[in-house]
């Protein structure tokens, strides 16, 4: 699979906290998130759920600027679960951007 070309301006805007740029980068990295979910989940339904969970957590934290506790309360998940999902979503985005 070939990586989409990401504008340095988009990357820089996301790095500086531009919510729209972060959302566009998340959308661009969606195939990598899906591939990871399919590789680590037992069923395709579980993979789709995991994909959405990574995306949701990253958007809540990096775009909506919610705290870990706010995200955990919204999702009904533990702080540790939220932190793990956020870490994995960011790692996938970083992996995609450095190819």
C-alpha cells in the first residue's frame, strides 16, 4: 500500500495543535489503524470497533482537547484503557507519517 503524500504545512499545523489538521491526519492514517486492528483482533467486527475506538480517543484528546478523565467518563472506560488507546493511535499516526 502506498502512503499518501502529506503536505509539510499540514503536518506542521497539526504539530502546532490545529484541530482541523489533526483531524485530517487521523483520516489519512485510518487505513493503518484498520490494518493494525485487523491484525490484532479476533473478528472483523472487533477490528472495526477497535478502529473506531482509537480514532475516537485521538479526536477527543487532540481535537476536542478533553482530559483523560473526561474521555474515560465519556467512554465508560478506565483511565489506563484511554491512555493505551491514545498511545496506540498516536504511534500508528507517527508510523504512517515517518514512512
